[in-house]
C-alpha cells in the first residue's frame, strides 16, 4: 500500500489529505509569496542555508515576516522520515506566502503561511546527461524586478518551459528585453569559452544557488566563474553551454535554437563533480 504523504503547514506536520491553505491566502490570490526547491539526498539537504538566505532576502524585500524561529533541519528531517524519503533523492519545496491580509500593496500580515513538502525526485537519465538537452529561445522577453526573486508568480516560466516542450525541446532560453541572454525557464546558464567559465550577467535573472555554489567550488580550484553580458549570437559560438539548478545539477545543452552545440563531456563531469564535492563539504 502506498504510504500517505505528509507536509508541514506552519507548525503542524499534517497528512497531505488533511492539509489546507485558505482561499484568502495571498499566495493563492496574488502569487504574493516565494518558494525554494531543494534537493535532498539520503536524508541530507545540502545548501539549505543558501536557499534560506535567498528566501529571507526576498521576504524582507517584500515585507513578509520571515519565520526566524523555525528549526529548519529538524523540520526537514522529520518531513523526509514521515514520507519515507531518508534514502534516495527527493525534491523539497519550501513555500512562504504573506498569508491572509486585506488590501493592495504589501500589507503587514502577522501570520505568513509556511508550507514544506517533499516528494521523490527522479533525475534525468544518465543518457540525458551524456547527450544533453535541446534548448529553444522563448520569444517573449522578460525584464522585471521580480525575476530576481523565486516568486510564486511562476506563470511566465511555466509558459516558457511549455513552449520548449511543444517544440520537442527540454528547456527554454530567456532573454532580457534588450536581447541579453538571461537564464533558462527553471535553470541558470553556464558557458565555457576557451578555458574560462562564464555565467550571464543579467539584471532580471534569479540569483541561482547552484551557480553561486559552483563559483565557490571553482574558486577553490583556482578558477573563476565570471559574470559577463552575453548576446544570443555569442552564446551560439561558445565551446560549451550548460543548464544548472538545485534538483538536476549540471546538464549540457545539445542544441540551441536548432543548432548543435559543441559537447564538452570532460567539462560536464568536472562541473558535476565540483557540485557533488561542495554538497559533501
Ligand atoms: C528561473 C530560474 N532560474 C534559475 C534557477 C536555478 O536556481 P537554483 O540553482 O537556485 O536551483 C531556477 C530554479 O528553479 C529558476 O526557476
């Protein structure tokens, strides 16, 4: 029999079937909240602090009270155990909304809603990491201050990912309004140019935890992850292009807008190994 799933709603660990969020919650009404997606492996959740820092910074920027009293590691341990996810890979999601409060603007709400759930996560197959993912360019461009936050207003990214899927691709590349390369629909970008690694400097991209961790890992090895403004035409000429996020780690791009991209398997393994080692340290 399938075990029932459990989820934290504020301070209660509830059966998913019992868990309720009000229809007056501003997360539902306006997307007035933020989320984090983390990867748990054998009960450990690496880079938890980096994710919480990003969530806290977004909450503060938008005047949502951040629940500082929460004992995050304890909650995650209990959540993974309740869901039978102490072994293997799981996706953990932390959602924080303003909760219930009336009025437009960013009203003060004494009780934000905090939801934490965990589900089994099946990473892409090893052959996919070997062959890479086809990526297409999403035609609608994006420049918004909210892009820098992992906000619950995720519709743009869902539409971008669907655009890619409808074309038989796996990810959509997002451009800033002025044409600068920004990120993927659910991924940050890494570029290899000769012996350098770059990531796009893009004013409205999400500051990715994975990219930050990779920058740290490369630094330990005497290398840099440089931030550079990149045009699409430049990215089409690079020596290697990768997608990166917390769940998937680093995935090479096999083609961009229908044009094959050079495969740099050694660099792929190097980047994946950098992340794996940081997760252990
Ligand atoms: C739009 C967007 N960019 C980048 C990323 C990568 O972020 P992280 O490395 O923090 O998972 C994500 C993650 O889902 C995302 O949604």
